[in-house]
C-alpha cells in the first residue's frame, strides 16, 4: 500500500486543532465512565456506545451523500481497528470499577510512548532523541498534575489490578493511530468510522451476548443511559472523527503527545465543578506538559 501524500500546511494546522479537541473530549470520558461503569457490564456498555456512535456517523454519511457499496475485502481492515478499540474501551470500563478516574488518567499518559513504538513498528516513523526527551518530560509533567505536591505518593506509585488491566488496554490503543494511517484507503471519514464502529459492536455482542441476555434493562439507572449517550456523541463519535482526521496528517508519536495535556484538562474540569485552586507543583506540571507538547509539535514542523 502506498504511503499517504504529505498534507497541506492548512490541513496540518487543522489536525493540531483536532487533536486538542480529541484530548478534551477524551478527558471527560474518565469521570463520566467512572460514574456509570457499575450500572452495566463493560462489554455491554461499550457495545451500546458503539451502536449509538455508528448511528451518528450513518446519519452524517447519509446527509452528505457519501454512501458507496462496501467492498468485502475492507471488512477485515475495519475489524482489526475495531478490535483495538474494543480492547481499549472494555479494559477502561473494567479498570474504572477497580480504580479511580485519576489513576486511570495516569496510566493513559503512557499512550504517547507506546504510540511512538507502534508507529515505528508499522510505519517506520522515527522519533528523534529530542522528541524522546520531550516525551519523558511530558510524562513527568502529567504525573505532577495528577499527584500535585504529594511527591511521596508519586514515589510510591504502584499498579493495582485496575491500573494493570488498563495498562494493556492503553498498549492496544497505541496501535489505533498508526493503523488508521496505514489502512485508510481514501474512504470518507464518516463511512470509515461507521464500519469500524459496526464491526466493533458485532465483536462486542459476540463477546458479551450472555451478559446482554442476562441484563435487567428495566433496572438500569437512567443516568447510565444518559452517560452512554454523552459518551457516544462526544468522546466516541466526535473524538473518533478528530483522531481519524489527525492520524492521516500527523506522525503517530508526536500526535499522541497531545495526550499529556489530558491531566490539565481534567484539572480545569474539576475546578469548574468547584474544586479549589491547585498547588504550585500541580501548576508546574501543567506548564511542563504544555511546553513538552509544544516543543514536540515544533520539532515535527521542522522535520526533526
């Protein structure tokens, strides 16, 4: 398969904006997911989320007249990408049953490093020594945001069962961006994401059919369905669109370095909800992650 053409400068700028939107939307999924994961089995919850998001993309594709006859040879491609997403989302909801949204966010900051490795393995995208240094500094800044002044808590950072489970989910999700770049054959994003989500829903139904049949749907709290609807519209449908758009225009590792901004978004969200102003160490972490992300993007723009 031929490599994608180099994107236009305007498209690259929009790709960076898309990644900011992606990280913000993903940041909201941790507290929302933590609030609803006890109400439904994670596979069932994720299947519903995918079905709703697929319906959104179907509506967009229909409104834009983008439908063409699907090629059977493309379905294994959709299934491979869908499997990566299924592993990530199911492990995330399982992990949120066992740990806090904050600790899950800490594990999620491992994504840029994993993605850089996946990008090299699949696309031979190389990361410079300076970019590796920035990735490490960004990870340190993210941990400072999460742990603030409690450096002894940071020093004792240990993976519990929830963090360990999500570790494997994040490692799987690292292949999402390079796979999207490698396997997209020029389909419109709405159609491409629709078939990925449909395949994901099929895989989840096949995996969790017993839980689906055993679920007492009348006993599921209303806030769980509201949370699924929010996750389907925003952190799933919208962020998939943003991530897909950016993954076709930016290198995988530096692109996912935007993930280091996630703790900062979480911090701002908690402050909006009434949390007190953070301490100096937390503010320092926000500054470090922002600077590391900025330097990485400048390096990419200069071709380093």
